[in-house]
């Protein structure tokens, strides 16, 4: 089973940006936790990050070409307005889970809406880095069912 984890803009700045919201740990700590979880679950994982909308879309299309089994995506600020990422997600029939580190529903009004979540099977928000690890467990179950 091959899972692709995609992180959107500014997530490479974890540990630098708004620490009271996103915590002190950096992006590489997050990647390490995801890779460790993949070993435990005996799945392959690729972790990708980009600050550029088109690169995220190209990577979603690559997931189709390279036959990935599932996608975990934190589109970051694109969550709230990128119809292009939503369309790219909608074109894939494999399981997809949206993750947010912070509880977007407790924050500014513009963060309450996700235009991308409707193209995913489910969403996890507000559980910090654990959200990615929980999404990986759920992904294994979803892939085994589909
Ligand atoms: C985020 C929430 C978004 O609103 C924000 O733009 C981010 C990160 C999160 O993981 O909590 O960059 O997706």
C-alpha cells in the first residue's frame, strides 16, 4: 500500500510560524513521525510539501499516474479557496483524507469553510500532528475496504 501525504503552503515553516497555534516542532519532526507510523503500519509513504498551488495539483495528478492507494492532504490556506485543488482531488477515486493541525472551526471566520473537504472522504482538524497519524490508520482501513 502506497500513501501520499501532501502539505501545502507555509507548513515547511512549522516550528517558526505562529507557535502558539502550530506548536514548536518543525516540519522535519512531522515527516519523521509520519515515516515512523508508516513503518508500524507496514505501508509505503511519500511526504511532499509545496508552497505552490500548481505543484500540489501536479502531485495529485502524479498520484493517479503512479497508482498511489490513498492521499492525506493538508492544503493549508488553499483549503479555504482553491477550487483547482478541489477539482484535482475530485478527479481521483482513491481514498482521500484532509488534515488540519489547528481547529479551523475555532479560528477566524474565513477558516471555517473548506472547499477541498467535500472532495475528500473525511477530515481531521484540531488534533495537532496526531491528526496525520490518525489519518494514516484510517487510510489503511479505507484502502482495505475499497
Ligand atoms: C492549517 C489551517 C489553515 O487555515 C492555515 O492556512 C494553515 C494550516 C492547519 O493545519 O491548521 O496554513 O491547514
